[in-house]
């Protein structure tokens, strides 16, 4: 509590004020509180409050920044009441201060969190500790629509999986994985779900949170790419001619089944090795190597050579074509 007269001079200053602001009673008595208690940015607004109080246009509650003896700026809520003498003349004001700095920071942090969640690109849903759905952000609305209070039964294509997810997070454990969920038009979507229990400082569960990312198109693309790779590999292995692919270091990156038959070697003895090691048993490219020439010319190069050395006699043709 601080009491000040019509000249803004402090006439009383209790122990709570000493605790909040740091100055002792003896240090502030008789001083204009504008001279030590307020930052420059707060002076105009507080001057207006003082004028209104002394004019009995009483704003009983006000909030402004204040300074402490240590130089810290804090936020205080002030509750003010007029003090009068026996003749009814205004002699001063009694002001009770409440430090709300931590409360305001918490409110600001909560508002920032809410704004971040509301505008997140992922769909976010929140349920009570008992599993009752009560909040969903804008992205959730757009993706799933209205789902009611029981997500396992209304949102999951397979309700049993939904119940498993909720049992897990209601027990305090996280759950992450891909699940099938219904879109707002009831089409099945593939969703990457990250679900967890939100807990307070004591470890008590205060809510259940689900973060949902629609990966339907990504999964379709992955499946199409995998199918194309299988078809390519099948075609590659069905070729009657021996074909292998080399990297820029002239190591064999891929060899078809015909190559393995011609060389008489298993894949692990072929893939990853230099072609001259496998074909010629050499430790460097042979003279006039068509592959080396193809790397330099960028064109198809050929030569006749023996394949497999003494182990597999015979003559054949080697061709190289570099892709840039």
C-alpha cells in the first residue's frame, strides 16, 4: 500500500510496498512518486489517472508499468481510493498495488500459444483427460469437419485403432504412427499422427493432444514410385543380354541376372566392384576400355574382349555409353 498527497508526495509506504518495489519506507517518504516509481513511458498515462482521481472522476482500478529499486520494470494493478479530512476535503489517495508481471507474461504466452495453434498448418485436436474432444484448430476444421466428442468412433476408419491411441495417451505415453482417418467428405485419408498427454508440473494429465498431418498424396506418390521401381527391376532382369550400370568411379552399381550368369558370380561379388576387377581381374582400366572412352566422349563405345578370363572362355562384345 502507498498513500500519497495531492502533490503526489508519499506519506505512507507499508511493508508489502517495500517487498514489491524494494525501497524502504524511510527512503520514499516525502518524495514525489513520479520521480522514482514510474518509467518515462508510463508518465503521461499515470498523470491522467492522478488528475482524474483528484477531480473525483475516480478510476478505482488502473494498470501500468512501475520501476523497482533494482531497476527492473514490473507491471502492477492499482486499486485507488480517495482520502479526505473531517471537512471532506481531499487530502490524498490510498493506492494498493498488486504485481501482475508473471500473470501478464503467462497470459501473453498463452495467447501466443493459442494463436500459433489456431494458425498452424497441421490439424490439432485437444481432448479432456477422459478423452472427450473439445477443441480443434482451423486446419482441423478444414480437414475433418465436425467430429463430435468421441474421435475413436467418428474419426478413425478402424475404431479399434482409435481406442488404442486414446488408451495409450490417457496412460501418459505418446503415440506416433500412420493411421486411416475420415476426411470431412468421408473419404479415407492417410494421416501421420503424433498424439500425447499434456501434463502439469506435478505430472497430472491436463489434456490429450493430437497433431495430424495429411500424407495421403505423399503415400500415393511413394506407392507409385515403388511400383515403377519393381516394374523396372523386373524388366531389367528379364533382359537376355548382360547389362550393368556403372557410377562415375566405374564401380558396378547394378547388374542384371544375365550378367551374374555370364560372370558366374553372386551379386555381392559384383556390385560395388570396379568393372575391370570383375571382367579382367585387373587393378586398373584396360587399354582402350570402352567404358572409360564413353565417359570422355559421351558416346557409345565398343570393343571385343574375353569375359570372365580363364574361368569363362569365349568372345563377346563390350559396349559403354555414358549419361551426363
